[in-house]
């Protein structure tokens, strides 16, 4: 529909009416003309004071602006300097980490070369996301066994496992614990007592996932544990506070301590020069772990090893600290789904605890 011209004209006339009226009134009389001249002219003295006041305010503002600009510039300079120092520090730390990784790798390579020269090539290797495991066969005059060198990528890859996760039980074989937990490697661990009903309970101190499951102040026993960095720690523990202070997550007890800082420790008289199956654990100076099981009591296969012989062999391997775990018929070496060694009982013995390594 087209708009009607007459209606549009009336609309605009109505819209412009107030403005037109104002212009007509203003043209008739200028109200400013009727004001006295003196009212339109500010006093010169007052104007000068106002200008001076305004100039002073302007000067003060300029001073404050310059001061603020100076402070901002100083802050920026400091921030730039701190940023540069941070970047340099960050770069230095990265360089140190890279150097440390390089040295660690070199140390591992040297260690592997030493072990291979002494034992031959590994009979088994596992390169998992949590741990690198290399297994060697031990064949010395009079005894046989297996040894694993373990490098942990994740401290949680190493666990102490109670038989069926209970303090008191009928025991569990090492292969059962290994399969149950999905471990790539497992060895028997702490010593135990057996009651008249056939139930087993651990000797000394047992720590599982940071929780103290058993505690004893028996100073004849040596505690073998691992802290929250996966490092082997052990020796004499006299209070539960020590366990917390050292960040120990896993551990069990037996005896004796074999090496401390690379030096041989005294062997108890009742243990001296006794040739038996053994389970041993230690670590190299780069933190890699050493797990050893030596067979015994099997004529024509292996007669076992004395703790004194074990100390000398561990020193040859450049082991720093080492401990004797439960041995005899308990000694078992599980790797990739099966027992490699030959337990002295002719079959695996149920034990109270096992040390497992996750792949």
C-alpha cells in the first residue's frame, strides 16, 4: 500500500512545530542582550587566581605523571630482569637435567657392560612403561641361580604383597602372587612364623603401600624397604616415626644386612659359612635394583651359597647396599609367568610376602 502525501506532510509539521516556535521567539528578543555587561564578564582578579590554581594543578599532575611513569618503567625493568633471570635459570636447570640423564644413561650402559662381561647376555629382557628388567643366569662353581637388574621408571611399579593381602594366612606362592598382581617379576621376601594350625605371620616390620601392617622392635632383624622414590632403604628401624620420616612405602624383614656403602657387614655366628639357597636384594650406585635367587640343597644342580660368598660376589657386581631375604625352601624367582629357578623343596613353598615388579 502506498503512503498518503497529505498525512506525511502533517506528520512532519507536527514534529517540527516546537523547534519553529523556539526560533521565532529567539528572533524577537535575545535574552542575553538584556543582561548587564558586568554579569557576563568575570572579574580579572578571580580569573587570574583560577588560572594560576589550574596551572598549579596541571603542574602537580605532570609531576605525579612523571613519577608514575618512572615507577612503571622501574617495575617493567625489574620484571624484564626477573624474566631474563628466570629464563636463564630454567635453561640452566634443563641443561643440568639433560646432563644428569646423559650421565645416568652412561652409568646404566657401563653397568650393563660389566654385568654382560661377567654373566653373558641377558636371558630375558622387559622394557615396560613402569620398569626395565634384565634377567641373567648365574652359573658359578657349586651353585646356580638367576639375577635381575631392575630400573624403575615409576616408584609405584614396586610393591610388597602379603599372601592374599592378609597379615595372617596359609601363605601364597611367589608365582601366585606374581600372576595375581600382573607382575613381570617377583621374588619371595620377608621371613615368617608358622603356628600349630599352619597359619603364617610375618617377622618384624611389614609395610605395604605406605601402611604399617606389622611392627617389631627386634633389633636382630634387618628391615628391607623402598621409599617413595623407589630407592632401596633398610637396616635397623626402631620406631614407626622412622618409617614415615624416610617416606617408606614398601618393606619386609629378615637378616642379616650384607653390604652397607659397599662394605661387608658382620655375619651372625649362627649363620656363618652355611651353604643354603638364598634370596638377596641390593642396589647399584645409580639406584638400579639387583634381585638374586640362588638354588641349593639339590645335588648335581646347586648346593647353595654362603653369605660370605654372596658378599664377595655382590662386591664384584659393584653393589652398594645389600640384604639377605628369606631363603631355603622359600627362595623363588618368577619371571614372565613362570618360576625360573628350582626350589629346594621340589615345588614352590607358600610364603607370607613377595616383592613384585610391575611391567
